[in-house]
C-alpha cells in the first residue's frame, strides 16, 4: 500500500525539478502551467497533513457492529466490570448526572499487560451504553509529521463533540504522555498539553476518555491527576477460572471433540493473557483444518499451547511451577499469621495472580477507619508482613527478592515506633531521626523490635506449618481463593 502523502511529495519534487530545468526545456506557456500545478500540489500536501486528525476510527452506534460488544463478551473481570457500571449509566444519561451536579470521572486509565482485554472492555462500555466509540492509538498522534500532534488532538475532539455522549479510546497512551517525552521531546509535550486542555475543557463534559497502557509507571502524572484520567483500573492477567471462562467463550460455535478438557487447558496456561487463550483455540482450529479433522481434539489444543509457549519464549514451565509454589507459600504465610493473631480479621481474598509489582496478595474486608493503634496492633501488622518471607524460609529454606515491599512496611512501622511513639527502650519521647548522634541508637532499637517480631512470626509459622502448606497447595492450583473458600479450607483442614 503506497501512502498518499508520498505520492504528493513525489509530485511536488518532480515539478520542482521541471521548474529548475525549465530554461533548458521551453519557455512561455508551459512554466505558467507548471507553476500553478506546483502550487496546487503543495496546497494539497498541506491540506492532507492538516487532515490527519481525522484518522481516528469511528464506530458509530447505529452503523457499526463494533459497538455491539457488551460485558457479556468479556469473560471474568467481574470486579472491573462492576466498577464500570456507574460510568455506563452516566453515558446513557449524561445530562441527568450533570444536572444533579454528580461527580463522574472524566477519564479512565486501564492498565495491564498486553492482551488482557483493555480494548475489549473499552468497547464493551460503549456497547453497554449505546454510544459511539472513537478509537485512536497514541503512536498515531506522533507518527510521520512533526508538529501536528496537537492539531490532531484538537480535530479528534471536534469530531467527538459532534457525537457526544461518546467515548474516545486512546490505546498506548504512554506514546503521548510519558515522562520521558516531557523532558526530551517538545512535540510530545505540545500534543500532551493539547490533550490535557481538551480533557479539562467544560465543553467536553460528556466525552469519556479511556486511555490504555501497559506501562502505567512511565505516564506523566499530569495525565492521571484529578479531573483527567482519574479512575485507574488494573486489568490483570486472567487467573485460572477466568482463563476457563475465556476458553468457553471462544469454543462456542466450534466443533469440539468429546475428549476436550478445558479445565486442563486452563490449568496449563498459567501466566497467559486473554489474547493467548483466544490464540490457543484459533491455533487448535488451524491444526484441525490442516489434519482434515472434523473436530478440535484435546491433543490439538495441547499442541497449540506448546507452540504458544515456544513462540513466546516464556519461562520454562518448571520455573513457573516453582515460582507459583513459592508465591503460594509466601501468601499463605501472610494469611495464617494474620488469622492466628487476630481471628476477627476476615480475609476477603488471597491470590497468586500478579498485580502491579506484587506477585500475589491477601486482601481483607474493609475495617472501620481507625486512628489509634496500640503497640500490640502495630506488632501484629509487622508479624503479618513478615509472615511471607518467614514462610519461604520455613518451606524452601531460602531467602528471596519477593519480600522487598513487605520489608519496607516492617521497617517503616519499626521506625515510627521508635522515633514517634516512644515505644522503645529509648524512652517516651519523639526523636529526630536526622540527629546524627541518635541515628545509631534508633537503628539498634529498630533492630531489636524487628528481631522480636521475626522470632514470634517464626514460631507462629512453625506451629501452623501444616495448615499453611494445605492452603498453599490449594492456592497453587486454584490461584485465587475467596473469603468463604478460605474458611471452608480451614474447616476442612481441621476435620482431616
Ligand atoms: P489489550 O487492549 O489489553 O492489549 P485486547 O482488548 O486487544 O487487549 O484483547 C485482545 C483479545 O484477547 C481480544 O480481542 C479478546 O478476543 C481476547 N480477550 C482478552 N481478554 C478477554 C476476556 N476477559 N474475555 C474475552 N476475550 C478476551
Ligand atoms: Zn509478601
């Protein structure tokens, strides 16, 4: 496919050549025509460059199939969908919301690894609300012609304004708004500034902007501030159940053999994205066609996984298994230490599906806001934080890098206990940690407290070794356990 701009450029170039050699060719009527042609060509070229802002693809609710995507087409991700229902409501009736003075987010930032379904979710929001979906990629703003990013952004919003309420989806938004851009690249900066201005403009109240990125860490903070992309939703890699749900979605209308066991496929694809799941089914279908088979068999699907794993040069499955084992025991350690210390604190969920930097996490039911904590409670927090690494020590006899944020928490608590709350042998006073004379003493006291906490955590883990292992083994297979499931497991363990 030849880009139209190159053709215009070539015409302009040829005409310039002709003009240059004009004296050697003919004089009189021809140069005049050539001159006019050249001006026309230049004009067209500029016009075309200006028009690039129109490149965004538009899926109009009435005309296109694309906005018929709904939440039903998105498997799993229930929490994420739940968060978005309010926004769908707003898009259905923006005037009602705005008249009420209700605060709705101006924009949403979806972040997560590639292929986790960010684009799909954005489309589903449009589909649920029945509004047009304008989609654009961040890199499209920057490509080809320098200095035009800002005017493209303006054009895009002009177009959107005519269709509002609507959604503007900007994929790879980090191409426009990354910190690096801010420092080195003036153009990136003016594009970003235009985007920020459009986002905050009162004229654009009924345009919802959804940005997607897999690199939230490099985004310019101006983009994610209040009144801009202020609702941040992490789209995680799917856990086993979600993977199963995605598989089920894509085997519909496909001839599947009796022996197909999607559970097994889901189990064997830990770490794969939603797009990978779709790919496995597609690849399985290809294999069936090549083999002239009537149905897709389990063997074909397993082969498809192998290809995928080889193709993507993933970590060896052994490594994945080992890491899952470690993370399961780490998280189960946190969980049990916390439950032993405080039976009233109910866990909400425990998971080994990575989230941001964490390899897994335990979450608890929201407690009432508490402003005062006792020394005992602070110690409990410390012990709970240490539960992960102590569990690794007990079960694998190793130390690993998986605990750095836990240690951050532990250290911060110990420091506050010593310097702010007078909970150490240094006495009942607040101590300025910048005081060079005191630093060593502060350190010694912190170490005493942390050592005490470690000792206690170690004892708890040893005493509960079996139940921790029991939970970890389940967690490794099921990847996520909800609050009730955790309680059931513990009951089961007691009975066994
Ligand atoms: P992203 O924008 O996060 O890179 P996409 O939304 O483009 O990912 O997803 C790629 C493909 O993977 C989608 O077209 C969809 O078919 C499939 N997919 C990913 N996650 C899901 C999911 N939760 N449910 C159904 N399909 C999914
Ligand atoms: Zn941890």
